[in-house]
C-alpha cells in the first residue's frame, strides 16, 4: 500500500501555518491528529500489510504523527501567548484611575439590637454579666422556684445531656443565682445576655436556639415603681420618647408579682394592624419583682432586700422593628437578608 507520509506532513504543516486562533487550532487538531486524520487512517491499515512491510510502514507513520504533534504544540504555545498579549492590551489597567472600594462587612441585625440594649442599660448603670450556656438542673429550675414537680417545667422543652442533671440552659435566668451568690450582700444592677436552647419545632416564630437578655436589680427598698420606671425609660430610648407602654399582669415562678410589658405598635401607631394582630400593642418582655424564695436561694435576706428582674428576646424585638416575618433568617446566613441591615 503506497502512502506518502511526507506529503501528509507537508499538507498538515501548511494548514497549521494558516491557523490564527484557538478555534482554528482546535479544528486543525481534529482534522490532522484526530481519529479520521490521514496519518491515523494510514496507521489503521497496518494490520492488512504483509509482515515484512509492517515495521518500516509503522516507523514512517509514527514519525509523521510525531512531527505533526510537535508542530501543533509549538503553534498552540504561540497562539496562547498571542491571545494573552491581546487580552492584556485590550484590558490594560489604568494605574492612575481611582481604585474600587473594598467591600465592608456589617453587623448582624441581632448584634445591632444587642448593642443598643447594652448601651441603654449601660447609661442606667447596669453592668454586663456573662453566665454559662451549660447548666445544672438545680440552677436552671430548682433554685428559681421551679422544683421537679412544678408544672411550670412544661413550659420549656429541655436539652438534657448524658451527664446526670446537666442541661443546656432554657433561659438566661440561672445567671441570676450565679451573680447573686457571687456578689451577696452587695447591691446588684446587671444585665445577662446570652444564648438559650429549647427542644422545639423550628418554625417561622420559634427556633431551637435564640438570644435572651435578662436584667436584675437587687437592693434595699426597690419597688415595682422602680421596675416600671426603668423599663419605660428603656422603651423610650429604644423606640422613641413618644411611644406608649403598658404592663399586664402575668405569672412567672421566679417573680411575684409578675407582668408582661407592651409598647404601642410603631407600625400602625396603636390603630391596629396585622403586625400587632389588630391590638395596637406589641409584647416585648416579661418582668416582675424577684420572688423571695429566689432571693433567699441567691443568699439575700428577703426581709431586707428586694429586687426586680426582666427578660427579653432581642431577636423578637428586631423582628418587630424591621417587620421580619421569619426568625429562621437570623441563622440562615443568607447574604440577601443580612445586606439589608
């Protein structure tokens, strides 16, 4: 079988010289080195030749193929360099032009609300006291006037650990006992922020973890009037000096008397809307006078000392302030949500 490998190489090199771009170079590779290329087709007939001719024919064919491959690699390098040079020239950077401003991060909406709360109570003389997330059953319930048989325990779905009586705290109230036992018999004025955990169904209104900010003031001759005045001043500082507030009787095992505090709906200004469920009011926290049993468990004599406590959810306040409808947004790390604040 007569095959002119020199002619195949010459034609291939001539066609390669005319390839002036990556696309043309790829088409040349398919035409001259692909499965249907002349040199590959000729090598495919090797088995049909007489044995004495196969060696020489195969050597000439492989030499031709290798010559085309070397030429292709050299041409590909030249084309890549040429295209890179063109791209650099077309997209040349003007070093005298103003640079692009670097993107800046921002505070999480919950952090923004927490810092506002810290600042407001800081001006009133409250200190920040951090307590642990992992608690004992005693501190989380019993010392807060919630003994094992108490029905109030049904209010919290608790995460228990494999260690006996060790749990993830369901509220920040255990910090009250810690700070009282640490500072007794001195007066106390602290807020206790932190994360809480409850084994609840995750919905638009509830999550298994959430922030709380607890407040505690202990001293002599502290009354309900001090509680109402402190929290009213807090609401005015956070929502505006014109906002109205109200207190509704409620029950908490660790305070007596107990109350819920509402602020006038800042969406409808008290007229009634879907945000406030047509009531004109928004609930923001629970509060009350520290129960004598809790004072005693903290080391204070309830005949000499009194105090008030309150607890709020900064995420709930943030949802009310910004009309956020789903609490799951706070921990979803969705940049589209976070960039709105």
